[in-house]
C-alpha cells in the first residue's frame, strides 16, 4: 500500500492579487464548464493510482476554492470518494479567502469532511491589503479565524506575506505576534517576490511600485524565525511553521517526494518518476476534456532530476537529506563529492551533518536554494 495525495485546482478568484502568478481567472463564465470537466477528469485519471494506493490527503487550492458553493464542493468530494480509495482519517485542506467565510459556510465545509482550513490572511494592515489588491480587510481575517474555531475547526493555518517594501520590521514582528495569538496551529509565511508577467512586475517597470529588497526580506525572515522559536513553535520547512507536530500532511508528502495526482487546470502530478502538468487555460482544459484528449503534458525525470528534487525538497525541511538513502537510492555520495563545500558551509554555520542527516540551520535556510544548486553540479566522477 502506498499513501498518496490528490490536489484539486479551483482556477477562479474574485480579484487578481497583484503579485500572483498562479493560474486563475477573475471571470467566472467558465466556472460551470470547468467543474463539469473536473468531474470527468476525476473519473478518467483514476488509473493514475495502483489499486492498493490509499489517498491520505486531499488539498483544494487555487485560485480560490472558497468560491465553490456547498453543492459544488459536495459533488467533487462524492466523485473522489467514488473513484479513489480514501483513508478514513484523510486530511482535507481547503484554501479560502476571509471574505468568503460565514459561520454557515464554515459549518457546511465541516459537515462535508473538510478538516483543515488554509486562510489567506497575508497582512493585518489594510493599506497593504489594498496595495496588493486583496479582496478582504484585516477585520474580516480576524473575524473568520475566530468563526472557524467556533464552528469546531482545530486545524487552521493562515498565510502571511513579508518583505513588502513599506512594511517595517517592527510592524512585521507585531504581525507575527498577532497571528500566533489567533486560534491557529500552523502558519505559512512567504517573502513577497516579483514574478514575471504579473501586474506587480508591470507597476515596477513603470516605476510606480518598488520591488522587494533582499535585505529587508532577510531581516523579516530572521525576525519571524526568532519569534517562532521563542514561542516554541516548530519551523519545519522554509516557509512553514506549526505548533508541535501539526504538519501539513499534504505538503509534507510533496517534500518527501510521495506520489500525488493534480486535477483541474494547471494542476501538477508526480508519479515518482514522471511529472505531469495540466493545461493552464480554462477554456482549453474544457475543450481537451470534452474531446477525451489528454489535458496534461508530461516529463520523465532522469536520475539527475530526481537527485536534484530529492536534495532541494529535503534541504528545505527540518528533516534534511538522508545521505545514506541518497547514496543507496541514486548512488550519489554527497559527502565525498562535496567535502570542500560541506566543510565551508558547516564552518559558516549554514549546515549540520549528524547521524547521516544533512540539515540546514536557521541561517542556512536563507541559502537553501543556493546550497541545493551547488549540490546539483554533479561532479565529473559521478
Ligand atoms: S486569491 Fe490567491 S490565487 Fe487568487 S489572485 Fe490572490 S493570491 Fe492569487
């Protein structure tokens, strides 16, 4: 039996947050058609899994899943339960925006089996929320987290964004402190980034907005980690923090390179040796599904690709990379190939190697991508 996950992409948002490069549409004109195609895809992709694979996590992401009404969500969940073997204790995470949540909607989510909420709070500063073109204000965020707890949700995570050019260090520290006082057991915090082809990029090009500054982003990250540690929370992945042991099962499975199936426009899947990605266009997705054509492209991962993924995802987590397993699985002896680099990073306080496990320190996490990219440079003798 293999434990696996399913990701469902709901590609609609009420407003376009200016920094966002995910696939979504602010027009809902294709919504019914996409949901109908999704039903068909749920059935047609059932052979992605082996008969004894069991789904231990389902993740509704987007876009904005909370634009779904109770009936639409129920239809999707029923189809999943019909086509796949779902574990009795499955984690079902549902991303939502604060302005979509009411007590009755939250109660419906709970009744339908959603047991983990991921709420896009991003900031408690209304000027920053407006600046990012978010669809809600701070009061709605605070209110909906309390409502979710009152309805009985015990697994609640919120997203925050740091590194906003006009966000001062002190205000960011207050934001984190305030977040940790809410009835949540998990926090995801991301540095603002300037992604190509976003409204943010265009505004920066027109000199109307400032781009994020690396130094500010690093200062915010360090302050965040200091508060997290002081409060006794766990920092278990570069951008993810929780009260002891309350990891996201779904995302942890990604980082452990487990198998997952992505359904809906732009969703990605991973078989262990192949990646699939669905077409990132709602109309095209509908056409392909209606024509019973494959709605995804795929890529076979070479051994080198798999080593790179294994190292990058492992390094970003508190569990690090198991060097023996890496050597055993892929014949990649990091310690002997990269002795000089490892010694240097260890003396800089970026990494530790203990009992065959290579992990990044808090300061090393800032350099996770750099360290991984150095380790990707496979030596000639490999
Ligand atoms: S709600 Fe989420 S997916 Fe939609 S535009 Fe904003 S950040 Fe992007």
